[in-house]
């Protein structure tokens, strides 16, 4: 045993051993990720460097970093060597962009397979697949509304994750309408008499989406500045990579280090108002 440990120690101190150990950590335990855009402001900020926990939702097929070439085949067709628990509503998730899997995105999972979604400007309505009884037991009465004879939850995550916000200066409904006209919107137009009319020149007042089974609807916390599932659709399990773990470094656009964010768990910065970026 002593001889084996000695050989292992010498191997780990060699260049080859170091590279193999680092790759094993990246493949199966944690991988560095940098927040490149403002879609998750004010929860996660541009310049946050964080580690992603790779084993949160099973073990994804390992890819070589930077070039993103798979090291092993996708034996089971689900993007994972070992299947694990699936993302839950409200969790921040790192995943591969379905239209270009070499690119990683980070968004909040807001709906699961079977859930229904209605979106108006500055209002997101969720109907979980579990139905009315689950809604009444799980969500505060103040957030529950009846639309078209069914119960829905309005803006279900904003009270728990204070970084979720809308930009009052942005008319996202009109932007989504333009994407719809260009046939580049995942959500479908719908008219619901229980919701106010948004524009007099349109015969619909909301957008609707039902999440396919075993897929996940992702949205940025910076709701009016996020390219997400509203535009390109839900995310299959095979694209799920992991959960953001903690911030190991952070600096702003002027390269000023945000010392108060370094070492913080994501579960802390997304729920504690002291860490929110109030400038946006």
C-alpha cells in the first residue's frame, strides 16, 4: 500500500498526472464558468467567475474544455453517462444552448415537462402540471389567479429570488411580436379574455407554451434582456450540464474586484438582497 501511494504521489506530481487529474475534475466534479452577459442580472453579474457542480443532475458526457469535443460517445442518447435527478423549478442551471451545443448558457429553470406557461409583458404565469390542488397548497393566495377557468401562479419566483426583475423601459411584448412575425419565437400567440388587451392592433394578448415531457423551460432573471426559452424553446435533459456552485472570482467592467462576492455560494447571492446589483 505504501509503495502504491508513493507511485501515485509521484504520478500526480508529473505533468501527465497533473493534466489527467485536472481533466477528471473538469469532466466529473466541477468546471469553471464565466458569466458573459447580463441575462441573469441582478442575481449573477457579468464578470462573476464560478464553478459549476457537474454531478448535480447526473454525470454528463465529458467534453474537452474550450474545444467542447466529446471524449466518450453518448451511450444512452441522453447526454449523460449516469442519469441523475432532474432540474427543479426555481433552480439556476447551466446547460448547452440547444441550437449550438458548444455554447453554455446559464438561466433559471421556471417550468418542467407538462407545465403550461403564459407570458404577457411584465407578467409570467405558470400552471404546474400537478394542477389546482398543488397550486393552492404550494403558492400564496395573493399570487394565484384564474385564467380561462384554471388556476395559474403569477410571477411565482419573484418573492423568493429578489434578483428577478423587469425593465419598465422595454416593451418586450412588441419585440416578441416581431420575432413571431419572423417565425423565430417558440411561444404561440393566444387571446385570453381574463387578461387585459396589450395592443389594439393585435388579435392576441399573450403568448403560450406547454413544456414537452422531460424538458425544461429556462428564463433569465433579467427578464426583458434575456435570450431564453421564450424565443428558442425548452431544453432537453441531454443538454443539462450542472448547477452553479460558488463564485471564486468576480470583477466589474472596469476590472474592479468585487471582494464581497468571492467565495459566496450561489444559493446566497441569489437570495440575499445585500448581493444584488442595484445599478440595473
